[in-house]
C-alpha cells in the first residue's frame, strides 16, 4: 500500500473531514481514504449529456404525435392595457 501526504489543506476542509469521520465512527484517515476511493471510482462520461439524451430517445425517432388544435385565444386582462 502507498502513503500520501496532503500539505496546505484548508482548515475548514480538515474540520469538515473530522466531523464526518466522527459521525461515521472512523478515523479521519479512514474517512479521507473512503472519500478518495469514491472519487476515483466515479466513471466520467465520455460524451455530453445532450448526446446521451439523443441516443436514449433515438428509438422513438419518427414517432408522430397527434397535437390537438389550439383553442381560441383569450383577451389579456385589463392590467396589460396601455394607459
């Protein structure tokens, strides 16, 4: 196993890490280890969100929907009249 030293850690970050560790009943070292493991285990998407959405809905391309006709427009309330 490797060792890692983190210098110039912000006091607020250290305090939040200490509180999280205490809440989880583990040492600060263990809490930091778990946080780093979770962070590096995340899979970064290789493509943008728009591309992923388009790919997800691609099987629906060509689907035609019946759009009901719009009803008659209503007049605006008096508060919009020019004075």
